[in-house]
């Protein structure tokens, strides 16, 4: 009879993603191709293991005022309650109300890459988000205030020595619009912003698995996105 091992199953998940990221970095020469491969591997991981109420895509985020974010490598958004997911020429456009998290995927982290990720994630958080009261059988719930959008960076390696030391922490911003709440450096560990208002480093093997489980826990804590005001988007049909 086969004896299953939970530690082995969890370790195998990490080993698979680290091996694929390492192979992409080693064998793909062109930076754009290499970057696309890294993004694709993280998207594949999330598509496989996140609950089905969530989707993950490369995308721009759009709001009902006509604002757009920069292009984001990984956008995690609600599918169950999101009626407006636009596509054009294989590009996804996600309404801001539907977004739970935004991540940038890089081969390695360093100060310029962190600043780049902070800027792009801030472009998502700056967008306007509507929220309507929610009707139910016995009345109406108050409109849910839009919550904080999770942000982070996903990478295989670090250009620093030590990989997750002081230079990394100093590069991270505490400003809410630039904050990288949860990041994974697959070969070294995860970095998370905690409830005490500071960054903590979890240096461990099998970081990709630890990241995935922590991400799911944080998504669960966020509950459901606000109810989108579709009429606010419909107003653009009358504009030229």
C-alpha cells in the first residue's frame, strides 16, 4: 500500500516551480522571452492551486473614470462576481473593483526592480473603485468600502548578499500605495508586511509553497470584492 507524505507533496510543489524558473533563466537568452516565461510559470502555479473563485492574468486594470493602470504581470481578480472582463487583441482589461492582488514577476530582485514593481502596483491602487449596497432577502447591506489591494514581487533569485538582508528591507516602502505586502524569492524565502506594520523575512527552503499558502490565507481574509457599479461603466457608451 502506498504511504503518502504531506511534507513530500508540499516540497514537490516548490521543487517544480523552482526547477522551471531556473531552466527559463538558464536556457532563454532574450530578456523579454525570459520574462514572459517567468510570468507564465507563476500564472500557471496560481491557476492550478488558487480556488476557482479567483483568476490570474497578465492585464491592465481600468476604472469607471477611464483610468488605466500600467501593464501588470500577474493580476489576481474575482471571477464569480465580476461581470466586466474586457479582452482586446489578447490583452486583458480588469475592472479595478474586481482586483484582489497585483504582482510583478522578475528573474531576480534588486533595488531598481523593487522600485519598478512599487510604481506599477501603485498605478493599480490609484484607480477609482465603485461600491454599491448589496441587496439580500431581508433588506440591504451597506456598500463595502474597497479594501487594500495586495501587492508583491515574484522572483527566482536575489542580486544581494545576503539574499534577504538589510538592503532588501531598506528598499521596501511602508507607504500603503507602494507597499509590497507579500513577495516570494523562490530560492531564498518570502518577505511579508505584517500586522505590526513592519516587514518580516521568512528564509526557508520550499519558499514557493510557503508563498502560495500565505497568499491563499490573505485572500481568504479579504472575503469578497465590493459590488461593482456597472452603470458607472455604461456611462462611457454615450461619450465619444
